[in-house]
């Protein structure tokens, strides 16, 4: 998958993605790593919604990804759910070094199933891989590892909840971040291929945001 330069919006298929999970688990950092290939070591928790744009090509098709990074705090939950509408891809996140964020996945998933399209494509992502390194031996993680959730547990959760893909990432090093979004785009494209191929209106393919952000910006914020 390759990126392209900015092009007028009506030349693009538009996919709306949402990034969902608890607060403070690296959702914004992972998205920023994917969109801008940069990392902010001391980023603040998202307040409301942060918006990113990424232009990619897949199967010869130009695609604009509108990525909505949602706040994880409970007090914003009812508001951020309103941004789930029309999303066809979701990066569902938890922290590998905080088991509570893994236990809370069922609540986020319930909100997704309730508020999103039935055929939304979801990928499950464990963050802070750089801090969770270490091999399981004698039922204990190696010295220096902060991991609290095993890969086996996460893969089992994905399987039980019809999530087709799971990966572990590090926003700090960039490990596997691009891979996650690339796989999500492949899943979305393959799932909606017939709709894309048969569309004659290049502006309204699949998803057009009800709220459009200035095309000259690749990042923006909506606060409450």
C-alpha cells in the first residue's frame, strides 16, 4: 500500500474510521504515527474528538481515510458515540500493560455494535508493545516486562467476538502500526468491493462525512 499526495476530495473513495478504547492507552499516538510518522512522548489525553486524514492507494484505487480518534474518558462516551455513525472501519484498542483496559473492551464493543453499521470491520490492537516485551516462562513474564495481557488471551477475545485481526503495536517505535491500518483498509475494501466497483459517483463512494474538514489540513480537533 502506498501513500499519495493531496488530491481534490471528489477524486477519492472515502473511508470513515474510528479509533476506540480507554483513555491513556496510546490511541492518538498510534494514529499520529500512522498519519505523520511522528511520536509525541508526552501527549495529552484526547478531549472530545481528534481528526486525521490519510491518503492511500489500494488495488489501484485512491482512498482517503478520515480517521476519528475518540476520547476514552467515560464522561465523553455519550458524545463520542455520535461519531460512530457511518464508520465502516474501527481500530479497537487496549493497553498490553493495563489489564483493566482489556477488561473494558466488551463495553466498547457493545457500543460499537449498537451504534455502527452492521458490517463495520474491526481490528483489535494491543498498545505499548515496547513496554510489554518479554517471553512467558513458567507462567510468569520475564524480568522487565510490564505485560498484563497475553497474546493468546487477546486472540481468543477477537475470535469470540468475530474480530478478524489482532496485532500488537508500539507507537513509540512504530512497530506494526502501519500494518494495522493497512489490514483494516484491505478488510474494508474487500468487504465493500462491489459497492466501490459499481459506483458512478466518485464523491459519494461508501462514506462521505456529514462534517467535512478543510482538505488542506491532515489533522484537526473537535472539543466539547
